[in-house]
């Protein structure tokens, strides 16, 4: 277990995020992973290959990507502990690991939607939410903008916070890097389009597997957060149990349903992507007429859920010291 590493990394990321100056100078680990995945897509995903060949190439690439992620994480960790005293090595490893979390940036992007709705109206809200969702946003009303932002917050709470922290606590920096590489590959090539339905199959399935435990844990964190913020933990759990499987994704529906239940709203529902209407089932049984303040309440719940994770990690660290 690497609970101490995960705890320090989460605290560092929540406090300072990923510095803009660092991003401008050297980029971000996710952008480095993205370049590698884009290279593989260009090199190994040929229209001339048969579907079997494309799927085989995708499987081999994902195996190599996971091994590379684990290896890079192991080398970085090993060098830190070989060259530095134990405490300094832990701190440096945690600072590096913090770049794989998105607590602060996710909060900022979703907060920007609520702020834009308040200051610029529908046009500003549409522009802000378009930065964080893939659906068509030009015709969204205020309720649609708010639902989109809250759904993104719930889903990204899993793959941007809960999942990397889970794998970090379980397998240290190697686990966190490997997870982030898998998740980045899924976001880039794990689509059911003609180009990626075969080559991206392994990326999508691998992402489903590694997010499975964190999506269920996210329900627990959101329920604890609901209890801490005066919302409904019982409805969060009940809605997740009833509606978590309604989403096309085997994982995304669980935190979205928990969020919907805690807030007393309905999420998901009909929407369009690239002009194509998708009649998704509703998640939750509450209101659909959401306002900007509902986003702010969701953010308060999100902060409490992040705090619940940190509290559990702190307990695990304390128990390891006592042991």
C-alpha cells in the first residue's frame, strides 16, 4: 500500500494544482502520453488492415502502454529513493504523482460554468460547458447546461480523482501512471467510430476494467460527502443502486446516479452529439429544471467527497504507523 504517497499527492494537488508556468515550459504528463498514443494511432491504425489486424494492433499497443507506464513509474520511484533520504523521496514522488490528479482543475472548470451563467447568461454558459463535455452545446438551455456540467463533474470525479488515487494507493506511482495512460488512451481512441471500433477496443475495455472499483468507491465518497453537506446520502446510495447501470458506460453511471440522488435531480436524458440525437435514459427521479446554484451545490458535494477520500487515506496512514 502507498496510502502516504496518495495522501500527500492529493493534498499537494488540491492546494496548488499543476502550475501554469510548468505546463508552458515542459507540458503535462497527460500531453506526453497523448503524443505517444497519437503516434501509435498514426503508425499502427491503418485503414488497409483488416478488423482483426486492427484489434490485434490495439491489444498489443495497450499491453505495451501499460508495461511502459508501470516501468516509468518504477524507475522514477526507484531513483527518488536511491538518491534522496526516505522522507524527501516520498515528498518528491508525491509532487510528481500529484500531476496525475485533477481535483483542483476539475473544480475550476465546473465552477467556470456556474460563473459564466451568472455573468454572461446562456451564451457564456454554453461556451464554458463546451470546454468540458463532448455533446452539442449550442442549443442548450440553462437546465441543460447545468445538467451537463454536473454530469461531467460526477464522471470526472471517478476517472480524474477517485481512480488515480485508488491505483496510486494500491500500486504507488507506477500504478497511477499506468492508470492515467490507460484513461488517456480511452479518451483518444476508445470510441465506437469506424476508425477506432477495432483499434480502440482494447483501450476502451481496459479503461472499463481499471475504473470499475473506483466508480463504486466514488458512490461511497459521494454518499459520505452528502451526509457532510446536509444532502441525502440514502438517496445517493439508492439511486446509484437503481440507476447506475442505465448509462452506456459500465462505470460512469454510478457516480452520476449518486450525484443525482444526493442533489435530488435528474441527469443524463436525451442529448445530441455531432448533430445526432441520442435518447438516453434519465438517471434519478428529481427535478430537471436546474439552475446555476445547483452546480454550486454539486461542487460543495464534490469537495466533501474529495475530503472523504483524504480522511480515509489519513486513517490508513495512521494505521500503518501504529502497525
